[in-house]
C-alpha cells in the first residue's frame, strides 16, 4: 500500500474511532427479503445496548444487524406532542444503528450488495428528516449521541480552503438519496435493482448528479402499481421503504 492509500485508510479509521463504532463482534442475521417489521426487535436491542453503554460503560456489543433494515422510525415535528422526544430518540438510535451496519458492510465484503443498498436507502431519509428537526429545534443537540448522529453524515464547508469536511457516512447517505430516486422511478420494485450488479455504492457516488438524473429520467416504468410485488410501508419514517 502506498503512502497516499495508507493515509486515506488511517483517516477513515480515525473518523470511525470518533464515533466509538465497533464491528468486530457484531453479527449479521436474516436475508434482504425479510419483512422489515420483523427486524424492529434488533433496533430495540441496539437501543438497549446504547443505554448500557451510557450508564455502565458496557463495551461488548450485544445486538445483531439484519440484512434488511428495520422500519425507519417516524419523527414528530410538533414539539407539543407527548411523543416528540421519544420519537426523536428512536430516530437518533436508528441513525447510529445504521452507522454500525454501514461500517460492518465496509469491512465485510461478503455482505450482499442488495443489503447495503437497502440500508443506504433507509438511512438517507432518516438522516435528512433528523437533520431538519435539529436545525429547527437546536435544544435537541444537548446530548452526546444526538450530536454523534448528526455529525456522522454531515458535510461542513470550509469557506477559506473551499474544501468540505465530510462525516464518516456522507457517501452512504449520498448513495441512499440516489438509490431512492431510482426507486421512485421503479415504483419501489427492489427486485429490478437487485438484478443489476453494476448498481453499487461506488456507481452511485462516483457518477455526477446529471448522470443520475438522466438515468432516472430514462426509466419508463409501466403504471401497474396494484399488482407489483413490493408495496410501500405506510408506517415507516422513510418514504422509500418497501416490503414484498
């Protein structure tokens, strides 16, 4: 490995170390075709792990990562609602959980491309809504994990150097936004994306936005929504999460 590659690798490790993410002991489970609703229990296990980490410095991860992400929790933007803070906490935990999953997939090349794309898709919507809520309600930034979930995919522009400082998950979120545009054009039919091995994170982030827009505009999918196998999950906090 050359010096440039080594430096790049070290920078990535430093980014992930900042967020305290450990993936060596975390196992994956299930398949990409599992119902996301059945995977909600894994998100709850992760929330329990986070609570233990804060309260008792419990270091050993005690949760699994499903190959199909659980249903994205919904944010509530009305701060007078009794569920405002609980909903915020659920989405914060989901983003941190997705960070664990995305890093696990980075170091485990055997993980299915199909699983990665589904996680990127779910993360992109969750993160955008979460960032918007924090921008509108700055008081929610008071906890360490709230800031961690925000910074992990944030892109900060430096006016002096004209360079951007990207969070550890910035590329995954970009890939998620772009796969969601393709999903919209395909009416949520994941099996069509699954058939095209060239649609990867690298394909999605290395091509410019004009290329992606032209690709999406070139999709002429028939309007047969009623008989399509994949249906939108109504109670998901993501507008691009589907189940077969």
